[in-house]
């Protein structure tokens, strides 16, 4: 896969001597550089797509450690924490929620003060030695798509490998795993891929690694000692989904060891009015905004419940026929959908415990 590089770099004044800025300048010697007093000067006037072409290097303001938004809105929660060491993503999936979430702030950012983020996390882990934390870096960014430039994984993997009450999830649609192969995760890091039916990958996930490349990368990190995870999220009710999804499941697990799979999640497309408008305004036509969408407790529209549950149940059937011991969960769904899909509504704490058990 071609590795992404920016058209220009914008560095916040005072951060140009940071380790990250110096690393980027050494790796991108021919890329134009602007030093700016206020990183907002880098925000493009010409739209979301332009934002993905420029890299902003700046300090992160505020707390790094956040609770995943699913925990606040009447959805069953798996107690997931997110840390944002970057914002925005070089890929261009038609359905990406960042088109809404970062609409006013789209330049691709990497943060220089990673050490402060890790110190914040370290303090939280020490305050709660009785808990095991699941922490992900793939909420506002792809966890690995810029790793060939930033080497962020070289700081994160040793940090988690040295701790007994936290598991890191690196979530990606890239095959950027070279750094990981040189590190020892000591059972504390799960590398996970968002995957989909082949036709959705080809038509909607522009710039991301092919399904074949993602599977090859998963095979390689598994062989290097990592557990892996998969997210069928968003499931799209396209023509042929009942053939497309089992075909992807078969392709994945023909080559991967299911005993080294930490978790597989399922999620439905979640749509805000602004995201729907952004998808419709894209230059390439997208097939994801089809079918009847119904608003949920969190204000987001989803596929109507009957079809959602049918898709989840079929997915469970196909996944369990491969290996019924793989930990499975559904993401951002209310108790009623859990009940109809799994026949039970686990307490939030139980979901978290099962997933921690899958990763350890
Ligand atoms: S890989 Fe994820 S973050 Fe990147 S464009 Fe696609 S959906 Fe958005």
C-alpha cells in the first residue's frame, strides 16, 4: 500500500523543536513547512477533503483521556476509554462520521505532547489498580495510518506492555504495521481492523487498504504475538449483504487463528442530519444512505430495528459457525437490541469483563 504523505506541514510555533516535529521534518524533507502562531491558521477554507492533505503539528489542549460516547446515551456500554493523539484521518470513507464531527476543524493533526497523555493515563491506572482499562486511539483518527511518519506505536506499545491493568486497542483500516512487528506487546495490545463486505470496501472506503491487505497485516501481527480484533462496523444493508458478509468472514478466518482473536464487534450505520448531508454532497455517489432510517435515543438515525436485529443475528450465526468462543458484542445499541440479538442484556460491567478476558 502507498503510505500517505501530506502536501504541506503546519507547525505550531514553540513545537518546532519537539521530537515529533523533528522526526516529521527528517522524514518529509521536501514537503513545504509553515510555522504558525495559532494552529487554526492551517484550517483550509476549501473544505473537508482539503483538510486531509495538510498535516498540523501542535500541542493537545485539555485532557487526553475520554470516555467513549456510547456510555452516556441509554446505550449498553463496554467501559471503553479513548485517547486522541491525532485528529482526522488520511482515508476518505464515504460514511465517515468525522465529516460531521470535525466539519469545522478538518486539518489532519498530530499532537506533540504524547508523554503528557501517557502520564495522565498512568495516574488513572495507579488510582484504580483493581480495574482493567480498555483504551483505544482510533476514535478521532486511524490508530496506525500515520505510524510510518510518527512512530507513535513505538511509545504506546512499550507503555502498555509494562502495565498489568490496561489493554490498548489500535484500530485501523491500514496495513501500516512495520513498527509493531519490532515490538513485544506482552499480551497488552490488540490490533484491530474495521472490515466490511468486499463491495463496500471497494466502493465506499476510499484510500484505505484492500480487504486482502488488511487480512495479510492481521496475519503478520498475530504471528508477531499480538491478539487481533475485527469491527464489522458499519454493517450496510446493501444488495447482496447476505452473501458479502459471510464471504468476508470466511476470508478472514481461513487465515487467522480464532483463539488469538480478542473480540469481534458489530455496529449499524449511525447517521446525523449533518453527516447525511455531507454524504449526499460528496463528489462520488455513495450507496450507504439507503433504506428506512429511524432516530434512536442518542438522536442518531439507524436502520429500522427489525432489519438491524436480523443482520446482527445472521452475523452471529456466521461468526459462531467459525468458532463459538470468539467474544462478540454490538456497539452503540440500546438494551432492547441486545436482548433481541443475544437473548440477554448484560450489565455494562459484564460486557467490559468479557472483553477484557478476550484480550488477556
Ligand atoms: S478509516 Fe475510519 S476515520 Fe478514516 S475515513 Fe474511514 S471511517 Fe473515517
